[in-house]
């Protein structure tokens, strides 16, 4: 039994309250449309980490 004014206004509430899937930026990170960019970034990150670790060891 709900009383008037007890329900939150539209857009306020938990995740998915309005049926949307979240902000577009979060959707792009979850399913990239250009996987070659993700692979390139992962390679560059690994290379940078290797260079930093090599400098720390020397």
C-alpha cells in the first residue's frame, strides 16, 4: 500500500529504475566497437610497464 508522495520521482531510484542501460561511456567500455584499439592500448600499457620495471630493476 503506497501513499501519495512515497514513490521517488522518475529517474530517481536504483540502477535500471528508468529502464536505461547506463551512460554511453560505460556501454562503450563494456563492449568496444573497435577491438583493435583495445588490443593496441593493452600492448602499449604492457610495454610501458615493462620499461618502468626494467628501470626500477637497474
